[in-house]
C-alpha cells in the first residue's frame, strides 16, 4: 500500500478519533497495554530477530541498547499507556474564553492536529509511545521506524491495531510505513494536505534531513549535547553525584550529559573525585589540558569532542574561569536541549537560568530529568528544541492545535 493511501486512511481514522470520548480513548489505551503484556512472547521473538541482524550489521552498543526489548521493558511500555489513560484529555480544553462587548461568546479550544507522522530510529518503545499519545490526543499516527527495528515495530503495531479495533476505534488510527524503502520517508515528507505535522526523532542527520526537505510542517526534536556546569559555589560531593548520574544513568538518551564544565575555583576539590568516579563507571574523559593535569587517563579533547553528542561512555570536560565563560561555551556548543548548573549561590543560579538558551535548565539536578514521564506528562512524543508551537518534552497538549468557537444570537457585522 502506498504512503498516500495510508495517509488517506489515516485521515478517515482521524475523523473518528476527533469526536471520540475520553472514555473510549482511555479504554483503547488500556486494551493496548493489556495486549502488549499478553503478547509479549511474540514481540520478543520479533525483537530478537532485529537484535541478531543488528549485531551482524555491526551496530554500536548504544544503538543495540535502544533497540533491545525484554519482558520488563515491554511491561514498562504498557504501564506508560495506562498512565497516559489516567491523564486529562486535552481535546476540548478551553484555553481562553470571554464575552465580547457585542455579546459574542468567544472560546479558544484544543483540537487534534489530525494526522501525525513520526519518523524515528531504532527505539521500538517510540512505536508504542507515539501511537498512544497520538490516540489520546485524538490524532491518527503514521509511524516510520528504522529498518533495524522492522520486525519489532511490525509486531508491536499488529498488537496495537488489534487492540484499537477491539476497543471500537478504527485500526487505521495506528499505521506502520514500510521501513525497507527510503521512498516511504520521501513520500511522507511530501504528503502535505494529507499529513498535518511531522515529528522526527533520532540523530542529527535524520532531523536535519526532515527539517530541510519536508513540505509537511515539522516539529523539530533536536540533538542533546547537554552540559553540567559546576559553579564556584558548588558543593563538590553534590556535584560529583549529579555529574555521574547525568552521564551514566543511561548512556543512549538525548538528555544524557555529554560535557562537564568546571569553575577553576573548585577544580582542585572537584576534579580528582569526579575523574575517579568516571573511571570507576568506565567513562572515558576527553579533557582540556587543565583537566588532563589531574589524571593520566584523560584523553586530549578536540574542538569536535566538545560539539559531540556521544551517546556512549564518553564525556568532554573543560575548566572555565567564570560563569560567563561557561555560558559562552554552552552557547557555542550546546544544542538547546538541557543545561544544568550545580551551585549553592542563588545569584549564580538565577543568572545561569536567565542567560542559557535551552528547552530545559536544571538547577542542582541531573539533566536526565528532562523527560515527559519525569515531568508528569506521561509518555512523550519527543523533546522539542525549537521555539515555535512547542519546546521541551511534548506531552498531550503539545499534540493539539486550537480552534476558535464563536457563538452568537443572530449577530451581524
């Protein structure tokens, strides 16, 4: 089936979803969750085929980690759907309203986009998260995953479609595009008028391609070159714990810290401890000359290192002379995702928050908290690093647009 035909079927499904009640949508989400758990064995069989092919193809450990499923991960994905069902339905929410001087009643209400296309790499959990969040927000989902997860995604979508249909909604609310053909991506990016918005999730190359080549409006979910800045007024022990968590809690995510900046005034107290902690965790430090002076294990950092989203057990580290220098470094190398400061100075925290341009800024907290689930949004569709429509973790409200409803009583202009 062509992408155009799938998009037309998605538009028909979106019509039904737009008027579906919360009760119906939530029942579908619970049915999807239950079906995932019940049919876990067939999902894991499909995932094993993808993992075997990935190892044979030489995929990196980080990519294989993103790709891998096991029973607990499937259960966690299912739980995310149940949590989503418990969240308020954004559709129909009144954003603002008033009675105009002429007596007209004006309301701005949330409505679904319609058809949402998602282009993503590896992570099969995105298949379920995207399908769920689109359904809850009244949108039909066109999913285009990577070929590396083709078996997993096909199994997951088969389970989800059966559950959606069993709950009384159109199965075409969730559709998977052919991952074997690059033409499916091109057709999806050109389906303006049938697809309302595209959301790319993946590496810099994928995101750049979709942003630059799509005629369908795009919400950009960006690369995460995230920094932790240890200020002169930081508690060294707290800073070590935050830096270690931000880097190592999970290596392959966009909110993982990839760079550490250390104020020169705390370098002696902080760097030996954090370098030892990184070494114990198997993290390779790519450091400036000032950092290398503290350990022979530090690899000399290049300019490219400071610009890299590693998604691996690597981190770039530099010593800076001031908060100004830290902000300048972040402005040069950061990607507008998440930046963190560790400090006991309220003045430094306020200045950092005001000056750093990012979707999320953490004060004395790990970068790993930039996440829809951690923010209480439920499973997210992605983390937007752009500034129009949505920024940061995109939950249910971010998957809606608005319309104005104007009610009169024979009013004429």
